C-alpha cells in the first residue's frame, strides 16, 4: 500500500482486507493506525538502506582509502536519490513519521545492520579516516549532506523538477553529491 500510494494509503482496515482477515485481527499485531504506519515506515527505511547498500557493494574492490571514502559518500547519495525516484511512495512513507535520527531499530536496517543515516555516517567516517575531512568539518556533516540530497529528492518528486526526465535528475544528483563532498572538505 505504501509503495502504491505513500503513507496516506497505509490504512489498517485496508490492510486487513488485503490480507483476507477480519478487521479486528489487525489489533492483535498493531494497537492502532499509528502503530501500523510506524511498522510500514520501518520497512520502507530498511528498503532505503538496502538500496544504499547495493550502491556501496560496488566498492568492494576499492583499496585506496581516499577513493573509497569519496565513492562511499557518492554511493550513499545516489542510492538515496535513486530509491526516491524508483519508489516514491515508499520514500514518502519512510519519512512520514519522524523517527529519532539515532534510533537503534533493527527493523530500519538492511544486511549491514545500519540504517540510512548510519550508512551516511560510515561514509563520512571514511572521509575523516582517510584525511579528506578534519574532525571539525566532520562534526554534523551528516545533516548537511542529508538535507542537500533529500532536498533534491523532494524537488524531483513533488517540486519544480517533477517533470524533468529521470536521467537528468540523476545526472544532477551526481553533481550534487560531488558538490557536497567538495563543500565538506
């Protein structure tokens, strides 16, 4: 339901109908509509983490620490933007209920056991460890990088870039991630 219609489509009664169970059966698993939406949100965040991990998987053979750090940051940004464009309903649902950024919820992770924010932190830590960022520049860098890429995703999904071809949005996304990298270091 989230995939097709975003957070507004996640309705307890509709979920029970699609599952072929009585409406009251849902209350054995979810206390209310908010609990269902929270569970679906976690599943969407985990899918976002999975998309970022897929981008990062291509870096397995990179040995140079600075190259790995740069490519890690780009993989996080492009995995994030690519997911938003491929799965707009799930992307909107992932951010429909404001979770704590530092939330330690295994339901929000993929195979690496990290949520999207933690994957971004990993990429930025690699930049620090490789000498591309100073400790001072590393502080709070997640929020700068995240807000930039998230803003691009929203402009492409709901704003003035909505009618722009996906290939152009992704090309701009590549440039934005490079801009973020340069701006941070």
